[in-house]
C-alpha cells in the first residue's frame, strides 16, 4: 500500500533537547511538507520541499530544520531554539503541481 | 489582513439530516478550495476540490459550493450518519501562493443517532 508514514506517534522531550521527527512516503511524490497543528488554529506551514536537495521556509520555520536527501524522506528537526514546540506535527506530500495533499498520521510532540 | 475562517463552534445534528459547514475567506484570491476530513489524533484526508470557475461539486453524499462574490464555500453532507462525525477543514490555494495551501482551523461535526 502506498502512503506516508510518520514516526514516532508520540514523542516526549526535555527542554533544551533537539528531536527529529521522521516522515517517509512511497507515493513517488516530488513535493513534501511539514505542518504544525495547535488547538483552535489552522495547520501552519513549517517547511516544504519541491525536489530532492532543495527546501524552502514556510510561515513558522524559526527553531526548525529539515533535510531532503532522498525523494522518499523529509525529516524535521525541532531544535532547542523553538520556544513552544509542544504540538501535533503533520507531514504531507503532493505530486508536483498536484492539488490534493496526502497526510501522514502525525506525531504528537510534548516538551516536559 | 488575510484570513480563512470556519465556525469554531461544533455543529450537532441528528442522523439523516443535512450538515452544512461554512468557510469564509478575506483578502485572498483562491485558485481553488479544498475540503478535508480529520479524525481525532489522525492526519487530514482529502475529500473534494472546487475551482474558482466552478459553482458546485458533488461526490456521493458530499456537495461543495464556491461563491467568489461572497468569498465563501459551503460544504454539505446529506443523509448524515454518525460515522460522519469528525472535524472538517477548509483549505485554499491562492493564485499567488505558489505551493502554499492555507488551512482553516476546522469545524467539528457531531452526528447523533
């Protein structure tokens, strides 16, 4: 089955620690995205990548970093510089120029 | 300022009735609007897309309308079922947005048996 996987589903982190969230897709999609979802707010774009080895900042990139070394993978690192990292993180992908976004199951990050 | 707004209050309806959810936007020129369903603790799932030059789109029990004069999209679920209970997200892709999709906060729908 084709789809997007995210791991882990739940993640706990101490303040001051960096943590990396995994996102893998086997849909052969070119474009991948990371969103953050907070209660009562719409999804907010953190980073996106249209092709391998290229990515752009979204609306709330501060305190986050990404890489796109393979078409299938787009990991997100939440650094200690992110002041309020507790949230639900969603990864998505689309065919380049496509309209429909395919989402992963999400990772819930809690900073203790 | 640019905004995309959905009713923050939950919508409670009786099984078999039609649910209507509203999405309003301000200071955007959408190329198209999308609707997604999101269950608790899960990622959104795409439902329907309607383009700027389309007035209405249907898929099974779902219907979406798009009024660029009112700057509004309506999402209807006819013959609603308890399994339709979820949060429904409106999203728009502006002409000038490149690859960016702008999401609303969603409206929670509860369908009672």
